[in-house]
């Protein structure tokens, strides 16, 4: 059974070697689910919005916050014979508004009145699991795959780690050690951007580009001074707590 998955080690579990599998949407099939149940593996399986297994009659009514986004959820139990499953239906309130706005924009700009879209699906995410966890914890684990995908994206596109033209094993190890340090610093910067709520307006690359415009210049008198700091950078210094970097 070929299943592309993200293995998440559950260190809090009594069986440390046990793993929870978060599948991609396109890899769902009943045979895959039954296969995971038969070997006693815990899993989280998201569905596409057009899946017939999703019950959109369910009304999400239990709220929680995830990264400053308002989320509501509800669930129901399914008995598939091999084990009890739980179907969670989540509603991202902000995402629902964005999708509804995009739908109206398409109708207005492209003159497609009455576009065949079931508005009850807007902003909804459905997840099937056999984990006996509350809805918030299941959602948190599901969203962790975004960070893992972000890591691979950064390594491939920002650091170009998929292009390693080295023939010596020691050189390769050193190369990836430096890449690991770069990745660590990349996510430290990203954490600051997230904490400031600027992820929609500023990327790590964008911030580094802005900071690259500031230079330390050594003059003939031996004194060192910073060049003029751009106004946009001045505004970001207190927001991102960069006082110790750019006084």
C-alpha cells in the first residue's frame, strides 16, 4: 500500500514507537483506512470539499482559536466494523468570508450569475480519524503538516538544497549542517513575523531584503555608523522587536 504521509511521533503516548499518520486529501480510500485500522495505526484523513462522506448538515458549534483565527467544529461517530471512527467538521470563519468574497467577485467580474457553488461548504474542512482526541487537538495536528511542507519548500526554493554538487561525503555533511542552521534562523525570523501578525503582508525573504538596505559604514575617522534606515524598516523595528539588531 503506497501512502504518501507525514509521520508525527507522539511522544506523550505510552508507546513511543507508535505513529500518527496525516494523509494527503488525494490519498483517501476505504482500503487505505481499513489497512491502517488493521495494523492498529492512528491516522488523520482530511477530505476534499466535494467528498460524499462529508455531512454538511452538521453545524459546527464548539469554538476555539488557532493562530489568531476563529475556528468552530462539531463531530459525529462512525462505526466501520474494524473500529470506531470520528468525523470532524471544522469551519474557519475568516476563510469562509474570503471564499464568499471571491465567489461574489467571480459572479460580478465574469458575469457568471448563479454560479453552481454550495455555499454551505465555504470555509469548511472535514477530517476523519480514529484518535480519541478532542477536536482542537486533532486540528492542531492536521495543521502541523503545513509547517513541515513549509520546511521542504524553504529548503528547495530558498536554500536550493536539491542542488548539491558535492562528491565528498564530509563536504555533503557540512553542507547540510550549514543548511540546518540556515533553516533554524529562517524559522526564528518567521516566528517573529507570525507573532506580529504580519504573515499576510511580509515574508522572510521580504524582511531580509528590507534589512539588506541598511549598512554599517566605516568612515575615515575610524568611526562606524549605520546608513540611513528606510522609513518602512523604522516602522518594523518596534513591531518585530529588532532594537537589538538595529538600534
